[in-house]
C-alpha cells in the first residue's frame, strides 16, 4: 500500500513539474517559434510544389513543341502541296507554338530570378530548358519563313498559271479559227476541184436532143452564145478523172459536140457502142459538155 501511494505521489510531482514548464515563458517562446517554422515550412512546401508544377508544365510543353515541330517540318517540306485550309491551320499552329515558347521563356526567367532557387543543378536545368526553347524558337521562325515563301511562290505560280491559261485560251481560239478557215478552205478547194473536174454528157436520139435544147431542128449544135446552164438537168454529171467510158446503149452513135480527134473512139461491146475516152484532159479541154446522138 505504501509503495502504491509513493508512486502516485511521484506521478503527481511530475505532472506538477510538467505543468510548471509548459506555463513558463521560455517554453511558450519556443512553442511559438516552432509553430512559425511549421507555417513557413508549409508555405515553402506549397511554393516549391508550385515551382515544380511550373517546371513540369514547361517540360511537357517542350515535348509537345518537339512533336509539333516534326509534323510542321514534314508538312512544309519542299515539293509538297499545301491546301488553302491546311495552310491557314499551319499558320495558326506556328503562332500558337511561338506564343507558348514566349510564355515558357518568361516563366523560366522568373524562376532564374527567384532567390530561393540557387542550387547549381537547378540552375543548369533551367538553363538547358531556356537553351532548347531558344533553339525551337529559331526553328519555328524558320518554318514560318518557309511558309511565307511558299505563299509567295503560290501567288506567283497562280499568276503564271492564269497567264498561261489566257495564252492557252487565245491559242485555242486561234486554232479553232484556223480550223474553221481550214475547213472553209478545204470546202472551197473541194468545190473548185469538183467544178474543175466536173463534166457533163447526154445520150439521145435527135428528137430527144432537140427536146433537151442542145440541138436545133436543122441538126446544128447550139451556138456557143447559148448557155447550157439552163439545160444542165438534161445532162449527166461525171468526174473526168473517174469515168473514161460511156455506154450509149445503141448500135450506132456519133459525137455531136466538139472534141479533139484522136482523144476518143467508139468500140462495140455486145452489139452496143461504147465511147472510149483515151485522153480525158485533152478530150474535155474545149468543152465540158458531151453530146452523143444515137441512131
């Protein structure tokens, strides 16, 4: 019982002494300093978390810039056609990257000027990121310049194409005009050729020839003053280059129109007289109208 009472007494004395220490001014000052340090630690921890979050954001941004740079480099490569819509999108992408680089550079500059971040390793890390951002900025500016050059080339090519289109259009019109003139000329030549090589003949009895208006009742051939134009319907039109024989369908026949002797002759074929023209050009030289009277 005495032992328990002694222990209880000791515990009471310790509690009283502890209570006295906690209530002392020195203890209270130490406790206040400890509380202040805890607050400062919490604030610095939050600030450092913000710093590292900023660094992580910049590093992620650099990764995105690297990927975008590869895509833009391929799209703006020489020899590739850039559509109007794609070109505008490329411009927007380049401007967005340039804005992001400026923003990251400003953030790094703030971190470099922060007195809390003075370790050599941290400074090297910031310097490396700043250097890469500067390199990427130069690359993106170069891509922007290439895109502007392509725009200028496209404008020039568009003007050249428009000029060529106009030249081609004019040439087409000239060709069309020449073809039309050529067709007209061919038709004219064909008409003239037909007129040159067209000759006419008529075969009939005396009465039929008189009725056709190519002979008079006296048996004389019409005067050269009389045109055969009105009586062409009575004649058969032929091409002197294609026909050298004319069948009279009669047993006797004679040529009433004027043609050089020796250029033709009658030959008999199955009891019918056939006019054989041996020299067509000379035969038709004096007149294009052949009159054959059959008996």
